[in-house]
C-alpha cells in the first residue's frame, strides 16, 4: 500500500514565496506614497478650515503650506504644484496636483498621480 503525499512541493513553495515577495515589495513601495498623500490632505483641510484662509495671497498660502508640509513630512510637493483658484464670485479653492515616481525593479517605476482640491473659508479678497 502506497501512501499519498500531502502538501506542496519545494518548487511550489518557492513560486508562492516569489509571488508573496513581489506583493510585499509593492506594498513597501506604495505605502510611503499614500501615507504622504494622507498627510497632504490633512494639511490642506487644516488650512481650509483656518478663518479667512480665502483672503490669503497665493504667496502667503505657499509659505504657510511649506511650513506645514515640513512638519507633516510632505516632500513631493513643489511650488509649481500648488494652485489657488479664484473664479468670479465663487469661493476660492486650493488645488494641489502632483506625481510621484518610485523605482520598483531595474528600469520599472511605480507612478502615482495625486490631485486634491479644498474650498478655502472666509471672504476672498475683493469679494
């Protein structure tokens, strides 16, 4: 009577290990990008809730954001990514759109595109 073997072979185990390792590598590369984006959203929301944030000039907003980004470990956002939108009589909005590129393996990169817009509170200048 021959007994049946149960379980996986060494080759199957190695394949499962390689697939699990690849997904672990992806998670380790993606987590910092999304963590930074969550920090950025919280900073933008704090600025939007600030009284009369709509009356700040774009230079004041950029300066304030730079200080807050330094505290919140947001390093991917540059000045050219920050836009203050004042359209007619509507409320002023702050938009930040940027891209993060992280090397994955050899010449392959992971690219994350992030875009967030908040409405600034208070009266806008001239409004």
